[in-house]
C-alpha cells in the first residue's frame, strides 16, 4: 500500500488512478471460473489460482489507499468515523454470510462429486457481483485533486514524521 499511496498522491484524478487497479483485480476473477475445468494437473491449477489472487491483491493494495482517501473526501469530516466504522461492520458481516453460503454450496457440490462445477458456479456468481461493484464504482463522481509529486524514499521519510511528535509516541506506547 505504501508505494500505491505515494504514486496515487501524484494523480490529479482519483478515478483514473484507481480504475486500472480495479480492472486488474476484477479481471483476474475470470480465469478462476474456468480453471477447475481445464485439463491441467491440480498443482498447476493451484499455482494459477494463487497467481491470480496474488496479482489481484497487489493491484487492490496499490489502489486501495487512494480509494479510501477519495471516500474520506466525499464524507463530511464530522461523519467519517461513523461512516468507516459502519462500512467496515457491513463489509465484515456480508463477507461472513457470503463466505458461509459459498462453503455450503461447495459442500453440496462436493457431496455430489461435482467439485469443479461448484467452484465454477461460485466464482461465476462472484464475477456477476464484481461487475455490479464495478458499475457502481464507475458511477461515482470523481473529485479534482492537487497532485503531490514525491519519490518513494521521500514518501517513506514523510511517514516517519509523526514519530517526531512526543504525544504520538506516547499513544503508540500505550497501544
């Protein structure tokens, strides 16, 4: 996330920086639908699956800090704590329920010795949800921003600035 935050600060548009990251992450769901049906060794399928997830996660991490910054800019400052707490709570609850439903579906297909079909269906449903998410993302209005150009070393040094504050160090020690 650190390089993404530094690179993202140099962008004059939230959306233009985040879109490639979002498309890479979402696009890597597509191979996951077809991998179970390919005539490949399970080890190869596992490596391809892990690679899709790894590359997608890296893309998400690169864009995520600027996405959260964008959301924070759209929410009034006195509501941000409530907004992000509620957003995280909803995401955790939905993630738990969807994960359980996916596990139930996969168990049912496994019991019928149709594991590959079960994975294909679960990831196919995920693609539908991802496309809905992308549609909603693309309908968000972009906000103009002033780019801040900074190299990676300068960004990492800037992250150390709060440690110069005695009160900040005390809070960290307490935590």
